[in-house]
């Protein structure tokens, strides 16, 4: 049944019926994560690897769901945090990308093992809500420029494509349609698929302008670029003639990173290289020093993405009314699922994965938390990656339309982060300094660049960059630690760590916040209430609840 306390239409274990409805909901999740998933291979200069990235996202998500025992409804996709790491690894071909992703995944596995033996209290002290909240808000705010940049782009206009007023109109049509579908109360279905309807409306408007633009040869009206569909069916031969692509026009397999890495080992050379000034340089087959370089590029970033992992699960937990971090499935399982899922996604695909804020946003807006919707979306991604016409069609969705979608999704991420620390006293200097450091450093674009190779003249040749969000998080942790140390020395600090849960769990949730002490305290309170009234023979509300429903602890 749906979780009415948290206004969910479908709760975690609910299965939307009939099956056709489940497919529609799953496709909406696919559309929500599509823009970011295909953006990563495009940004690093490997747009032909888009099908592999989508396949890897589907495989990684299924692995994650298995590790979390189908209790955490979130999708895994290509991580933006590893963009600089991927660029560095490309100098050593696909083998460098594969080894780097394995390093990143193993970091999560090691952290999960530490949490298994040491618990989560150290994480609570290291990253309390006053740090996690603004970091989550920063993720959404830092993506605002990307969303607004896309919203004014015309994908089919090679001349005026960077700013196009018609593109802005199409983006606004998408955005307003999503709002109308989500806020209206008369029809249930539009509230569940606002993104599909919004993208459809924006695409139709963009197509109408584009048809006029291509027909009258007016570049400014060419909003949609249909060239990916054309290239999918027809290719140009060596003599300049056009030829049909045959079977590959309908079915083709993605280039798995593992297969490409094996080819590199057999051939004795890297098939790709680093991108320098927009040109791909010849790569070097991965060697001993290269392994060290790749490890240095991925491991520090993975440690910082750990905070994003916690933030996403805290955010999702507050939406669905269940503590996914300290309750079930627990942080160690979500980390294992994320780490192993990222490795599997890279082996079978292309890029290391992470939990997606866009997926969490989709759950929050549609109120559909069904884990089976996520599972079906993952299977759908795997299937779609082999169907070339559908892949080509998805690539024709104009940037401005996806910008309208991201305006809602990224905005929700920012607002949900702000909600995480809404009860924190910002009048207290400690909290004020921590939040200020994170937001200003992150929005200002402060990044850490670590030099690891010098030229003969002493100039820095290569650096590893830790992103602005990661840098802001590190600064927040350091600021909080310094102030806490000062307070501890003066005897004014509360030794009890704050819960990892950012918001109260719903009253009808099936998982307790925390374990052990919280459950014991709840049981003791209930028993005391029963004992105090048992002498008179009257039943309290607490006693009736225990008799009819049982405690959460007993259910588990």
C-alpha cells in the first residue's frame, strides 16, 4: 500500500499495475536520468560510447538493488564527479578507465567494511546535517548554470545555437507543462508521468519550429537536430555514396569497456587517448606508473563522492519516510551496492556510476517510490542500449527541452538540501561559518588542483582536480572539525553525534531510525505505558497499538 504519511502514491514495495503503467513510469525514470548519463561520455570526447554508458547504468542499478535487497528506490548513472578522473585515465586508453573505475568502486567497498565493524557514529561526527544539507543544496545550485545553458540552446542551429529565444520558449513549454501536470488534482495519471508529458509537449513545439526552419532554411528555427536518426540508418561510403546500414540500423551492441580493454592488451596499444585542445592524442598502454597515476586520479574523488552518496540516501529517506542509512538496508549495504554496481557498470559499459539526484527528484515529484519502477527502468536501459533507432531518437531530444526538465529536477535537489538543515540554528556562529564556507566555496567554483608531474622548466605539466563541490565539502568538514575542537577544549561541545537521518521518519514507516538504543527506548516506553494502566483494566492507545499491529522490532 502507499505510504499516506509521506503522501506516496506508490510505496517502496508496491508494484504499479497493470504492467503497461509500470512501463510508462519506468520510461519516465529513464528520461529523468538520460541527460546526465549521456552527457558524461560526450563531455570527455567519446559520444559513440553513449549506448555503453546507458547499458552500464542499467547493469549498475540492478547490482545496487540486489545488494540493498530492493529496499532503496534510486537509479545509478554516470557520475559527473569523475569527469577529470576519466580525462586523466583516457591517456591510458579504455584499460585506464576500467582500472580507475575499479579503484573507485573498491573505495566504497572498503568504507562499507569499516562501517560494518565500526558503525556509523564516526560518519555522523565527520558529516553532520549542518555539512550534508548545504552540500546537497550546492549540488543542485552548481547544476543551475548547466540547466539554464541548455534551456536556451537550439540543437539544430549550428550558428546561433548557444542562445536561441525559440529554444527558451520550448524549454519553458516543457517546464510549465510539468508544473501543470504535477500540481493539478483532477487526474492521477499526469501527476505520475509529468516528465514524459512535459518532454513530449516541448518536443512537439520544437519540431514544429524545426520543420519550418529546415523547410525555409532558417537556422534560427532549427531547434531539433535529427541527424542522429539519419546517421543511424544511412552512412556515407568511401566514394561519397549513401548506403543503408543494414542490421545495425536496428540492433547493435555497445562497446563494453572490458572488451575494448582486452583489444588494447592484444594489440599492444591504447585505442583512445587524452583530449588536448579538442583533439584526441595518441594514448599509452597502461603500465606500472600509469596504474599509480590512475589510482591518484580516482581514489581521492571517490572518497569525496562518499558524502554525495550519504546525502542522496538521507534525502531519499526523508521523502519515503524510511531511514535508509541507519535503518534498512543500511549504509554498508548501500555503499556495497554503489561500489560494486559502479564496477559492474564500467565493465559492462563505460563510466563509473553514482546514485542520481535526478532519480530522487523524480521520486519526490511523482510520489512514486516503487523499487520495481527503478528495476524496470534499469532493464529498459539495458534493452534500449541495443536498439539503435531508439537510442538515436533519444539523442534528438533538444537541449532546451531537457533544460526545462532539469530546471525542476535540479531545483528540487537544491531545495531538499536546504530542508535538511532548516532546523539548525544559523544564529550560532559554528553553524553559520560551516554553511557559509560550503555554499560560497562551492558556488564560487573553488577547486583543488594537485600537481603530480613537472616539465623540464619546472612548470606543472599535469594536475588532478578535485571538483568545487568536493572542495567545498572538504572545507566544511575542516571548518566544523576546528570549531568543534575549540568547543571541546572549552567544554562546550555535545559529545552525542547527530543522527545521519536528515528528517523525521514517517509515523507509519516500517524501519526504525537507528538500531539498538532507539528500539530499546521505544519498547521500554510502550511497556511502561501498558504497565501503568493494566491495574485498572483499561487499555491505552499504546497498548491497543501493540496488540493490533505489533512493534517494528517484532516485525523484523
